[in-house]
């Protein structure tokens, strides 16, 4: 891997991290004020992060491992995100009931 490719990957990861953290903070601070419920906002945020990961890291990953493995990786990532969200949603409901 050349220096420019390595730098490009690092910059993309840094960009993704900044966007992910800032959008999560903005959603938690101002979501209710603009009329977006926490559940809908979390779904929208998760979908945005999956799309952003695909746009930023997808082409580089596809060049290195191939398109099929890249698609499988992002499908697994999406499934993991949905599973984590479902777990948090169920645990929140459980805690609120007890």
C-alpha cells in the first residue's frame, strides 16, 4: 500500500469519525426541537452512517478485496447495526417497565 493510499484511508476515517460524532451530538441536542422523535432520528442517523461508510470506504475496500467481499462486509455491518439498535430498544423498554 502506497503512502498516498494510506493517507487517503486515514483522512476518510477521520472525516467519517467527525461526521458521525457531530451528527450524533446534534441529533441528541436538537432532534426534539425540530420535531424528530428520538427513534426516527436514531434510524435516520444509523442509515446515514451506513451510507457514509459505504461512500467513504467502499471504493478503497473494493479495490483491495473485490466488490463481492465489500458488499458482504457492508451487509454484515448493516445487520450488526440493526441488531445493536434492536438490543438497545428492547433493553430500554425493559428498564422503563421495571
